[in-house]
C-alpha cells in the first residue's frame, strides 16, 4: 500500500485517487472481473487482466534499464500495444513521451532531441524514417513488427520485452500526484513544437469529476483519438480513475463508426466538429437510434449539434480545452447558444485580456487566460523551454493564445487564434514548421502559411509563396517535395504564388492581409488537381 499523504491540502488529491500505478492495483483488487477495455478487432481486458499485462510489460522495460523518472518515447498507432506501453511506463514512475505517427524529417529529429529519451518504443513500419537523422540520446529501440535493421540502435522485439511481477523492483518512494506523468508535443507557433509537461494530477483534473461531472464509472467511453493526442491519452486514464471502461478504435471511419459503437456498447463519445459533420451527412436510416450512447462531446459546437441530437437521440455537450490546461470551459447538455464553448467551471478562473493582460469589457474580444485553485491542475511548463514557459505563465496566469468573447450571461465564444497555429481535422499545425519546410524548396524565396476555411469545419492549410528570381513554381513538384518531409495533415492543400509577400515596415509578413484575401482565383487546389494525401495504415 502507498503511504498516506504528508500534506494537509484538500485540493491535492490522495495518490490513490489520481496516480496510475495505484489505480491499476486497487481496481484490479476491488473489481477484478469488471471490463476495462474492449477492442475493435474483438477481445477485451478485465481490470485483473489489465494489471497483469501492465506489470509484465513494466518488468520488461525495467530490464532494459527504464527507471523512475526516465523519459520513454512511444511512436505507436492506436491499439492494445500503445495503451499497455503507456500504462507500463507510468507503473514504473517513468514519463510517457508519445510522438505523432505522422512525424518525419526535421520534426521527428526535434522531438527525439527534446524528449531526452534513451528508449524508443516504435512501430516497425515507421523505422525507415529514422535512417539518416540524428536520434539524439536514444540507445535502445523496442519494435512492434518488422522494419529496417540499419538504424544503428540496440533492438528488441516488443513481445520479448516482458517479465514477472516478482522481478519488478519495489519503488523507493511512492509516486506522487505532482510527479511528471507525460510530455505531450503540441504545435509550435513561433518556433518548433513544444513538449507540454503534465503531472498525474493535471491529467486527472483535465477530465475529472469537477469538469466532466456527467461522466461516471458506469460509462463506456469511446476512444477514437490517437494515444499521442490528449484526447486519446486522457480518456483512457480518466475512465481508469472512475473504474469505468473504454472502447478503443484504431481510426475514425464514418462508414464503420455506428457499427463499432453498437458492437462495443459505448455510452459516451467524443467528436471533433468535422466528425459530427461527416456523421450527420450520412443518409438517415432506421438504425440511427439503435445504440447505447447517452452523451456526446462535440468540439467545436457546430450547426450540426441540434440535428445530431435530434437524429441520434444523444445529449450533446461541448468544452474548451487544450493540452496545457484542464477543461476550464464546459457547457450544459444541448446548449442553445450555437458556437459557445460553455461557462467557466468551478475551480478555475478565466479572464479575457488585451496585450497588457488588462481585462476587456464584456462582449469585447480578448485572449483567454486561465488559472486554477488546485495546485498541479495544469501544465508544469514546456520541457527544456524556459522562455516559452515564462511567456505562457506571465503574471501567474496561463495564456492560451486563443481569442474569445464572453456575453452577458457568462457564455464564452471562440473567435480566432491569437497565434498562427492552424487546426485541421483535429490536428494542431504550426505555421512556422510548415513554412520552414516550404522554404527548404529550392525555388521558394519566402513563404507564409495560413489557415483558410474548410468546407467541413476548422481549417485547410494554405501556403502563399514568392519564388526566387527567375524561378517558376510547379505546385505538383512542391507538393511531392513536402509530402516526403511533412506529416500528411500538414502538407498545404492550397498554394498561391505572388511576386512578393505583403510586409510591414519592419519586414514582417502581414498574414492578416493574406487571410482576408483567402482562396483567390489564382490559388492552386491540390485536391481539385486530384492529389489527396492520407494517413499511412500500419
């Protein structure tokens, strides 16, 4: 048993309430036969089976030298292996550091270096991307499936990394709520992607009873976001903390979505706005209400919310959240104010401010800043990036970089991004990172990457470029160049060529002007040209 807490702060929860190791142990003891997870390809885990798998994998990782506090990089698609690796790392008190499976090139090199990981757990189908890049501190790679052998790293097969509980060394001291649980990479806007440092208490509070009070241990929550994303990382954990269950979907598919939900008896689903749009546009049929789902999160809350609720008979909620914070804005069921994110929940303070952190009047647009009354309930900074941490946390408030307005009833409405991040189909995209790769193309002199409206929801990526003198840009050739260097979702759909980009007197590109012009008659559309990029199936 873990020792009793040594503090007297009731806001900081007992470790048995929010630390993964103790949750796994305690629920395996109290409800061993209860289901924890059901899977797309069939099969399930009880809480007892979950603990057995976690402990065995943790013992195997410990044999490779993984110890308390070590950072372990994980580069896996959704599935049993990703989930069990995540839990085994935390069971040791080590830090889970997941990578987006679309990373390649300089982005991959950056996160490898920033992670400080000596051990990388990766899918074999991704290993060719390690060839020719600096793998930083990584010494050992645990591979799931076959892959190239010339990475120069010590390799172990995933299945062979196992052990017995008796081999597992005891903890020298308990794992605490404030200990680091994960480092999750989120989009950079004025520089490379940043690693968000999160404690166990942050992950718990992100979707705990204070924020998602309408989700209980009786629910089965659909996980259809990747485990390297806060949506795919947080939901399995908070359902574990409730003693509930999850259904793990490897990839969202409009055609198979409802069949999966029925088969796995999900009661709660999480839908990015574009997912809801895709589902509502399917032809209605007699089975639209033939399911067990009672609640749906729709983020953002689009015009599809009302028709979705009426057609499928599901209460719709929405929230505002990001990796760094803890669901500070949550709605009631079926909010009538379209476009809202909801009200500020209990336990958080939310302000909308100008560039000097002075609060703006009701109805005026300002940047959302947040703080909580619970220590460790939000991010613990950006890994190895003290400058970005200080900027984000200036004046003791976390600055979201997102512009909102608030109405007289206290409802918050998202307006725009203060920063240049682009959000395409659930992925946050750094314009800086895309621009860096566009400029690497020989014939491009300068580039500005912006988000333009998508016909579905959120954004599409547009690159506005100026060629080097005398060069002619072939958009097909540029797209092929970028597809080999960027994740599929970051490759611009639209390319516009201008002789010069509009600039301020201090030579900064005026992106607001480019956004205002949007998709012009001289803009090339990759999809209209028949070039569609898809996520690689592993």
